[in-house]
């Protein structure tokens, strides 16, 4: 049942893709004819080719921006996941370490130092118009 629906959907999607491609080709032919009447056949072809390349460049830039944004979000999630795992591991080990007085005296400063070092790590951002950033006007 599910396989037959998937096959049917794939067939309809293929038919739709072929019809959209035919429509796009004839739209380009119509644009070629219209532009050829105004500018001549050579300039009409150059206008359509330049427009296609321009749209391709815009799509490429949009793709790079989207992938950069997704990569940045993934890195942020990884940082949060790492600190969460470290916190859970520390909490899991804490009862065993807190049983012994000698280990307690050793672990309290280590935990405090580790917590302060994790809490103190912040990125310093320079303002965009800061001349010392190297990109000033």
C-alpha cells in the first residue's frame, strides 16, 4: 500500500517536472523572440544568458549564507552538548569523590577552577567600525 503510493507520487512528480521544464523552455523561447524584436537575436541571447548567470550567482550566494548559518548553529549546539556532558560526568562522579575527606579537599579547588575557566570563556568582539580591527575606512 505505502509502496504503491510512493510509486504513484514519484510518477506524478516526474510528469510535473517534465511539464514545468517544457513550460520554462517555451517561456525562454518567448523571451528570446520578444527580446530579438527589440534588440536583435545576438543581444537577446546575451541578455537571457546573462540573466541566467546572474540568478545562478544569487542562488550560490544564498546557498553559502544558509550553509554558513547552519554550520554556526551546529557549532553552538556542539558547544552546549560538550558542556552538558562534562557537567553530567562531574555530577555522576561527585558522590564517589565526596566520600573521602582527602579526595574532597583535592576536588573542591579543581571543580572551582574548572567552573571558573568554563564560565570565563567569552568571545571578544570588536565593533565593525573600530579602526584597530584592520578594516577601517
